[in-house]
C-alpha cells in the first residue's frame, strides 16, 4: 500500500507519524509517469491530497486513472486545515485510519448533491 501526498513536508510528517509507505508527487500535478509507477508497484492507494482546489484536481486525476486499485480517500475533518503538514501526529493517524473507500467517497461527494431537495 501507499499513501500519496502533494508536498515533501507532508510526506515527512506522515512518515514521522508512523507511516513510512508515503510518497509525494512534489506538487498537485499527477503525471503519466506517476500513474504508471503507482499502478505498477501498489495495489492499495490512500489519497491524502491537500484540502484545496489543486488537491481536489490531484485526487480526481488519481481516481480517474487508478479506479481499478483499492483506493481510499482521506476526508478532512477540520476544513480550516489545508494539508497534512499542518496536522499533529494524532490528527494524521486519525485521518489515515478513517480514510473512506472510493465508492463511499464517490457516493458522499458526487451523488449526494443530486439527491437533496
């Protein structure tokens, strides 16, 4: 398994929290090479993107290209926190342990707006 983050500081904080299986894309852009490496080496991927529009784009790119993997998405509990680099060790652990599977995340974030009236 692998945890994917945007920045190197995010990766260091997650590693220090006890998760050495973390990689950084070194920015919000996910390239074909990133997708190829993730696809080749990992069956389970946790997306821990930043809590902003660039992070949303990164998450979408990973989902679009790696939907055949065991994908889990980290959902930010506190919307004022921008990225894992701003979190405490306990917050990081909680967020990773509570990452939701892709289908649950999709239902909660894609389909829910269409069902409310």
